[in-house]
């Protein structure tokens, strides 16, 4: 059998469970990500192997786990991997190494145990195995007479610390060299904090995500303007603006842009707002509280602040002017459950305008649920979605039935929808179709083979068509594959 070979242990039937094994020789391989199956992908995994749905592959010969970024669909199976006996190094970027323990602790509490001593032992083991790699530096995986293998992490622009992985394999006895690139999740341009990804110089084989392979994002350059309009409209009657958000990435971006909006409004002075009784009352913008109600998001935001050296130039300029977009005066963080309940009751019963970012991006769990149960039936309040709401989730139901005055089931309770509901695009952290094509065309030496993963069937097929068209236009040849298991990368 010719090597290298790539085996896919997830993200080939959908967008979760990312886990790819680069088999370098018959006795040596590395894993790229080990993500959790979620939703329909989890049901497929259970059907395939009901006894071991998480780790259903051998760990023999796996030299290292390389993590592209810390979202659950890329690291969520790590507790199961360790329980199965993996003792090798866990390689990730320096920011990811700082953020990873917070994500894993939260996941461990939900999936395994809340016993402090067990959690401490688990996190200690993770700490011992993690090796933080600087961006742009080669790290040796194996150096033998038969194989010289090294990897390099490059910024992917998806979330802070996200990386794509360049794998250089040299087989001296066969006079063969191969570069395989795993994209991880690539980011969209014009993201707060993040430098945009730069394409690698070359790749023989590219394993490419295709989450948004069939669509284009809304204009990201004017999204802050559209967010400001949404805030103005939501606070006009002195109600609360509720923003369901995921703890990592989206929350920090929203804080960054809200700080800028409120900073500019404070310079302009009080604005007039219309209440329900048609009285004109001013909104005192410097006094509008921005409430972050998510313990995990608060801890992640604190680490974000500690990683300012990795912020982009725009964010560094703001810091240089004495502003801190993640630690501004109006920002209030809610930690304890008791204080959370007090905040919900206060905002539901008063007429003070407020902006709340609460954990639970699709409204199926998290602290956002309590806010919605108390406030969704009151037309003074508004709900603003900035992320995709998967079919079957309460968030999708709120979007669907808002205009008809319908209801949504929240924790078994029927809640009428009278609050204003709107959706703001342009906040996806993923590259869209054009960004993915640019990632390929930005290489000096284009891949001869591209494998499309991490996307639904429609997205993969659409991106495959566009890639083939791109190559034809340049008189180039490429194999575009949709993996279903393990296929050789080098054909004999």
C-alpha cells in the first residue's frame, strides 16, 4: 500500500465530528482534530457503532493529536480519546493552549463528571500533554531513515488561535515528498481581533472545509451599522435587547462592536426614544448596561484580554487610544446563578434599557432560556439572532413564528412570542464560497487533489463545481473528492 493515506473519522456527513487521521506509514500517523458529533451527525455515528460512537478507531501508532481550534465539533471527543488510552502530545497554537482548558472543563462537567477531584485530575493530564506551538514554526513529528515528518500551524482567522495545518512528509528511500494541508475551519475577512488567513504557498493535497461552500455571506463591512440600527430599534421603548450567543468567538466579536457603538453614541449625548405611552424619554448611552450572562463566556473573554498580542492592528489601535473593547465601563458580567435570576427579574419588571448577551446560541439551553421565558411575551423587549438557528431548535421556532404571534416551547413551558425578533447576518466565523476559492487560488502551487469535508451534501457539491470551474479557467487539473472513509493519497 502506498503512503500517505488519510482516514476520516468524522465531518464527512455533515459539519460536526471533525477528526482526520494522516497515516504516514503502516506504523505511524497523526490525528487532526477530534471533534464531537452533534445533532443528526451524532445519530449517524450511533447507528454506525452503538457501543463506541465516539472513538471507534485504533489508537495504535498515533504519534500526536493536532488541534486546529477549540470549538466542540473539533475538540469535544478529547475526553473520550484520553479515556481510550491516548497518551501522546496534543499540539495546538499558543492562544488555543490558553483557551482549551476552559472549553474542556466545561465539556467534561456536562459529559463526564462534576466531581472537583476528577475534573482536576483530568485537566492536569491535559496540561501535561499539551504543547503550544507558535504560528509559522515547523515542529518535528518523526525523524527516521524511512520518514521525516513535520507540521506547521498557520493562522486560519476563524476564532482566536485557530489554525490550518501544513504537514510535510519526506520519504528518503522512495525519493518522495508530499505536503498535505488540513484547513480546519477557515475564517471570513474583516473579523474583529483576527488577522485574515493567508494561503499556504503550496499543497499537494488539501483537505478543505465546505461549511458555506454553496453561499455568500452578507456584507461584513456594514454589519456594525446594521447592529447599531438593531440596537436603536430595540431600545427605543426602553426594553431589553436579548442576544443569544455562543461563548467562544461570537460573544467577543459582539462586545467589540457594541463597545464601539456605545463609545460613539456617548460622544453625541443623550438620544430621544419613544416609549409606549408616546412620551419622549432620553437614552443615556453611557449608562446603558451591557450584561454578559454566561460564566464560560466571561472566563473566555478574560483570556481573550490576556491574548492581546494576537489581536489585529485595528484592535491594537483601539487599545492604544485607552479603550478596552472587552473590559469597558458599561460591561457587567454575571457569574452566580442567584445573581442571574435577580437580573432576569429586574429587567423583566423595570423600564430600563439594557443589552444582554446570554449563553445559549440556539436557545435550547443556557441562561438565555430564563430571559426568554420571562420576556418573550412582552412587546417592549427584542431578540436579536446573530448566528445560524438549526432546524428543530427553539431559536429556529422563535424566528419562524415571531411574525404570526405564535409560541415556542421552552423547557416544557409554552411561551407566546410578542417581543420583536430580528436576525442580523454577516456574523458567520466561516469563510464563504468566494473565501474558500480564494484560499485555493492564493497558493503558488495549487493542490492536485482537494477533499471536501465539514459541509452538508449541497454545500460540498456546489463548492466542487466551483473548484472544477476555477481549475478549468486556469487550464489546471484537479481531483475533487468527497471522502467516505479511507482512500490513498498517492496512487500506485
